[in-house]
C-alpha cells in the first residue's frame, strides 16, 4: 500500500518538474518579456487608429459608448478628456477624412499586431510560421474583434438594476471566453483542436478580466498623476506601461495553456480530451475509448 503511494508520489513529482522545465523552456523560446513589449507597442500603434475608425463609422451611440469606456477604463480627464470629446464630436469630419490610403495604413498597423500575436501562439504551441496565409487570418480576426467591440459597447449600454447587471456580466464574461477561444483557432489556422484550445480561452479570459478589474483601480490613478505632472505625454507613458503588463499576462497564459495541453498526466488528458500527447493536433488520431 505504502509502496504504491510512493510510486504515485514520485510520478506526480516527475510530472511537476518535467512540466515546469518545459514551461521555462517555452517561455524562453517565446521571449516572455520581449514578446510582451512588442505586443504592447503593436497594441498602442494598432488599437487607437482602429478605435478612431470604429468611432467614425459606427452609430453615434456606439461612439459615445466607446468614449465612456475609455474614460472609465483609463480614468481620462483634463486635456485628454477634451481630446476624447473632440474625437466623438467630429465623427462626420473623421468619416469624410478616411481615404483609401488611410484605411490601408490602419489595416497594415492592425495586421502587424495580429502577426505578432499569431507568432506568440505559434511559438507557444511549437508550430511553424504560416507565411502570407497568416495575414489573411489576421484580417479575419480583426473583423471578429470589431464585432467584439460592438458587443461590449452594447453590454455597456444595458440599463441599470440587478437584472441589467447580471445580463451585462454574462455578456462580458461569455464574449471574453469566446474571443480568447476563437483567437488562437483562427490565428493558428485550425492546426490545434478546438477542445485543446478551450482551456486557453478560459484561462486567458479569466486573467484578462482580472487584469481589467485591477486596471480600473490602478490605471486611472496613474494617468491622473502623470497628466498632472507631464501633460498628455504622461498619459501615453502610463497607458503604454500598463499595456506591457497586460501583454505579458496574455503571453504567460498562452504559454501555460499550451504546455499543459501538450503534457502527459491527468491535466493534459483533460485539456486535450485524449490520452495521446499528440492529441492536441488537428488530424491526430484519437485512441479508442478516449
């Protein structure tokens, strides 16, 4: 009896140390901090032009909702608040100022972000680059992300009261899970089974929602202090610094999810739905009985 427990304990210890070693190796391969900084920079360069385009093209209520979300999330005030108001009020001018060249520039910036995110997923799962097909997949993801923004703006406009709060919470949580489950499936071109990506979606959505709640407390205070001392450029520094934190958290969850799904043991079997360590791959044979 005791010998069986010892063997089981040694197996668990070997699995923990083996998985931890693989995790460290994968984090090094991905470039944990470097990838986080690159993603943060690409987010800053791609997100705000995309938001401007969405505000310009979306209905007025949605533009106002996005502006309100920016104020709440980042604690925008002062001169920066006036810039946000001017952005919403000048929607007609913005729409008229959007040219084919400008749209191409915005798409190029946005797809550079999707390529960076795609590379994080590829390195995390140990998959080769997709090449030009990856850009097309990035455009598909951008369309889905815009739909996600529309859903979030709709959830924010839900009325007050307990029922509205419940509906808003369900929408936010469900949409976050679907977004981070669907994201790797699209960017990896379905090379990883949807079942194996579900833990990644759950973990990433949970971490991003927690980080979002923390940002509601930390970021507004930091932005107000920076704006008071350095003006608008201080807001840029504060936002970019927080984006690095968010991006590193995202990279960490992606790597952890991939390592667990590819590992042996009960967690790996549960994550990929198969006892085969290669069962996370699309097209890999599933053993009989699993």
